């Protein structure tokens, strides 16, 4: 199993896109052109760049023949789901189950995701049976790509662990990278170690802000050593005067030796899923203006309405730029946002 690349488009076309018996069960619908396979590969590559996980090309270990694609997909309105599409000649051999277990192992033991879903069209009895063998539980229905789908749910404690599966998650040297989520703020000594002598890694200390303690901490460990951490909190804020449950993310620290490897973007993606599971409707980051273009590349949106927060001396207008990731179809604020507490 390797992350899908642009070069896999011909294999994807032959094994999946050109196979009507496979495509009829995918919510994306039928497609039978090589350009459609190329577009799918481009989409998969972009997903890996945005989240640090995604769909894998699954190949026979002995012959290297392309068998299909299986992986994790993050959907803005629904969260992370497990999906698979296997070549008809390879079906019935337990490939979706074997690769699916490896993906669930990646999701829960390495990424510390709180939950994984799966969406399947009614009548797709083979996929439903495969999901149940993997430990999925029925979780109602949902509309995906305009189609009515059955929804299944995987929880960390109820899903079987994978063992002995060859998964290359393309993490550029951090092969043993694992995320861990824990309640409470991060350890101050850990933060000092991650700063590695940098007095102000966020460039905000000069603003003189009193900041809130985080309620949850996400830590990244590689080869047994802490390499990154971040925190988040859940709070009811006011968007144009109306209450909204918002998760505030902050204190993203990556050790200099592990920067530019995509660890921060993966941690933020995972933190968003923890916030979703906790009932957040919107996720917010407060950042320096020069970091806004990077955030918007990954689906975040800059907030144009003014943001205020609390300080010991009173209410203050936020000097940082707020970017948000919406988990529900709620209106964008136009008048103002009150954090109703300290900034994060």
C-alpha cells in the first residue's frame, strides 16, 4: 500500500474507473474516461498534501499488480471515512478487509482520530459485509454526492487492530510518527524543548496577550521522542450575537529538525476531527496575516468580521487574523465575533 500518485492514473482507470461493476457502487457515479482517472488521482494527491493521509494504491505483494484503491478520506461536512474500490478480478479475496484493517490501524493507532465513518449505497451487500467484518456499526443515513447512503461508524475501541500490513504513508522520514491526544494543557517543559531556543516561535509575544490554557493537547512522537504539539479548547462564542460552539486551535509547535514534513497540517486535520466529535460547529485559528494564504490553501477561510476577546484590562480587538473551518452549514459573520474569553 502506497499513497496514490499522479502516475497511477492508468492503473486506476483499468482497475476501477473503466469497471462499471465497481463504479456503480461509488457515490461519485459512473465514469469511463482516462481523464476522469487522472482527475481522481489529482484529487487523491491533493488530499494527501492537505491532510497527511488519504487513499492508497493497493498492489499484490508478489506481482505488484494494481488491485484497487483503499484509504481514508476527510470530508468537510462528515469527517473521515474509509472507502475502497477493488478490481472485479481481485474481489472475494479479502483485499478490502486486509487493506481496510491497515487503514483503521493508521487512523486509530497512529493518527489518533476519534472516529472513522463509511458510506455505502443501499444494496451493496458485499461492501456492507466487509464493513461489518471490520467492526463497523450502523450509524443512520446521510446524503453523499446527492445520493442516499447508509452510514457506518468505526470507534477506536471496537475496531480490530492491524498487524503485518505494508503501509507506506509517505511521511518523508517520520515513519514511526504517532499522534496522541490527551486532556489538559501541554507540559511547559515539552514546549521549551520544542522551541529549541526560539524565544517567540509564533511571533505574538510582543502583543502582550494573556492567553487561555488549552483543554486538550495533541502530541506527535517520532521514534519515541516528542517532535510536535498543539492544543485546542471548546467554547461557546458569539457570531453576530448568536451563540455558536467553536473549537479554538493554537500553540502549534514543531521541533526545527522535523519542520517542512507536513506534521503540523496533519495535526491540525486530526484536531479538527476531535473538535467535530466534541460537537463543535466551527473551528478557529488566530494567526499572523502572512500565514493566512497557507491556511486558505487547505480549506480554511479568512474572517472579515472584527473579532474581540477578553483581557484582564477589559475587552480588546484581536490584532491577529482569524481563519475558520466550518463543520456545519452556518452563516458567515458580518458584524462581529466575540470569543467570550481569553484568546487561544
